[in-house]
């Protein structure tokens, strides 16, 4: 890897991951509530109000017919003196029945228009919510998993000693070479011990490098099918 990573707090990644998890939950609840509200409004208009006014219109029309018949009969009546009885109450009843019938037909027509408008708006709402649904179901879980993998990789990276094993190995080699040049006596056992130490250092360096590379590769991994972040 070229350059150096300026890492000050790996825990910040975990905090950000937890914040994303909470954000995903809150957005999911808000979207579900909005969708439920839209559906309940549509059902209320279609199955409650529409059916109600469809029943009320013919019923109120019948009441209007009845009020007009009562008015007509009253108009045909004559009193013993030859005068006609008052029809003020019957006329008022006809006007009330007419207003109620007209109001019912108006409400039925408005309910039809509201249903048509709501149906169009629901389609627009679903189209607008599609990117958010994708974010909730795919993008956020993917980002949450990537943050976890990044934290694991960075922890492995930070676990690398400040003085790398390669540098320690080089220093050991330099020390042995210096001792030989300086004429320091070194027994066969000491030389064998030095060789073993160099071999162990090289083995440890290879193992650590492999572990670090494996952790860093995890950054690029995507969640398997069906996997959920927690």
C-alpha cells in the first residue's frame, strides 16, 4: 500500500455503523407508516365512503319523491269551508329532501374524483419511494457491512508493530554481519541460534502479512444473498 493511513479512532467507524443501523430502522418505520396511511385512506374512500353515498343517493331520492307526493296530496285537499289547507310545512319538507338528495349526489361525485386523484397520487408516491426502499433494503445493509469489515481491517492494520518484523529481521542480519566483520567469536551453536531466530522472524512476518491482507480484502466484500446486518 502506497503512503500512510492517518487513523486516529477506529471506534468512530463502529459508532457511525450503529448510527446507520438506527437511521435505517427509523426510516423503515416512517416509510411503513406512510404506506399504511395511504392504504387506509384509499380503503376508507373506496369501501366506506363510496358504498355509503351509493346507498344514500337512491334512499334520499325516495324521500324526496315521498315529500313531493305529500305536498301534492295536501294541495288537492279542501277544507269544509272550501279553503285549501296550509302547505308551508310540506314545502319545507320538499326543500329539505331536495337539499339532502343533491348533497348526497355531490358527495358521491366528489368521492369518485378523490379516488381517481388518490390512485394517481399513490402511483407517484410509490415511484418516489422506490429509491428509498432500495436504500433501506440494499444500500444501507451493504454500507453497514462494509463499515464493519473496514473496522476489522483497520484493527488488524493497527495491530502491526511500529517496528515491522522486516525491520527487526534486517537489524538482526546487520548485527550478525557486524559481529563477523569485527572478528567477534561466535560458536556453531550461537550461529545456529541466530539462524533459527531469523527463520522465526521471517515466518512471523509472512503470517502477519497474510492475516493483514486477508482483513484488508474484507473491505471489498459484499454481503451474501439473504445476509442481514445487525
